[in-house]
C-alpha cells in the first residue's frame, strides 16, 4: 500500500462559507475503526442546511458515501468497497442497551455531529458500521445506500399493508426514493410535487403523481409522508391524512414548527418521526435493481471542484450532485 500522507484535501464549512482546504489532518483509525478512502459522496439537503447555519455546524460535511478501506487492524476489510451507517454509539447508555443505537446519548453522526464527514479524501468509521458493496452495485448506485436506508426506515417502523393508500409530499431526491420504497412494499402511492419531468422515470406501476396545486382533488389517505415543503408541507400533510391515519415526518426543519393539536386529538391521528434506517435491505434493493437511482443524478464534480459543486447544488430544483475523489493515491 502507498504510504499515506499526514494531511488531506476536503471541504470545510464555517460561518456559511464552503472552502476547499488542503491542510486537514488525515484521520487516524483507533481500535475497531477503519480508514476509508472516499470514492464518491452525495450532496444532500442536510448538507445544504448545514452550510446555511443548521446546527451551527463547522467542519467537513458529507454522509452519503461509497469508499474503499485502506487501513484497518482487521485485515479482512482491506481493499473492500464499503458504505457505512453514519451514527456511532457508546454501547452502554439506556438507548444502546435496548438496541436503539441511532439514539445513543453520546452518538456522533458522520458529517453532521462531532464526526468529520465524507467530503474529503479519507474518513474513519467503526468497522461495525461498514457494509461491503456487492460488485453488481455501481459507485453511482452505492452512494444512495444511506438515503435509501433512511427511506426504508419508514416500513421498518410501520409496515405497509397491501394497497394501503400512501401520499408522499415532495418529489425531491428523498421523496422519489420514498415513493419507490412504499410502492415496492405494496402501497398505492400518490406522489405530489412540482417537477413532472422527473416522474416518468419512476419504475413502479403503482405510483401516480400529480402537481401540488391539484392535490385538493385527492381523498384523504391512510398514510401521508412529509419530505418537503417546510411548515407548509407539514400542515398540508396533516390536512391530507384520514382520521386514525399515520402522518410520517421525514423532513428535519430548523426551529419550532406546529401541528394543529386539536385536530390531532379529535381525528386520533398518529404522528411518527423517521430518520436513519438499516443498510442491508437498501443494498439488496440496489443489487436487485428494485429501486431506480440513476435518474436522480444531475451532475458529478471532482473533489477538487467541491466549492463549485456546492454552489451548484444549492440552486433551486437540483437533484443529486455527486463528488468523486480525483485526488486518490495508491
């Protein structure tokens, strides 16, 4: 293996500015960790929010990645192409003891909370977070493993019944994945958004889509999933779920937003937040071709042009922007 440098190149967020730095310290894997050379990383809405001040974030962002293990005490991982769960955990707190590792009180979150992210040449993660990528899955598809796992979390929390009526609010990157996952599990899915040019490439026959301004023509649905639209999307979601139905909130919104609590009680609505999910099902869907991802990729930039990529990504209406590592060694 080529001798590794002591510093690396990566994107750095600070006070609303994205700067490509060449002096970031190379991560040093501790016991039980692997050093991973980034192959490709996706820019997502959370990264854009972090740039604009969400969580007062400073550091290297990025959590949707595929990479190759270049250093690890467990040599069976060396050379493997991997994706990784983004939450680390202590293993001792009450949440960890009940198996709710993503809610560990001491957790770090790759590229989001106290853990340098993947928009850099290298990252470190515990080997227990890693999942080997099957050769049949391309890098372009593998980079969707994390958001697809997040989409799949919804059916892990609340399984979809055959022909259950499902409304997905938002036809952005996450909404398009969620609509496919719901349809894959038997839901009769309505997708609402503003980008009809995207809908034709959805593969499942049990997804129909319509413009948001035509939404009032729909009956109320058994399950409504909000993954866009901010406060307005949340209020719309509540209005569109039927009595005793399930309102799933997938978007993270900065600040305090409100639901109509009287309506929630009177119509006995169930409200469920949903965040990170399991990787094995997502990787299986990608390997089998159950979920389409290629049409979600709008552009690819080299890491050396990460500043330009971020400026491109934050423009209204962009789909997935990918960074690839053009600075690889070895």
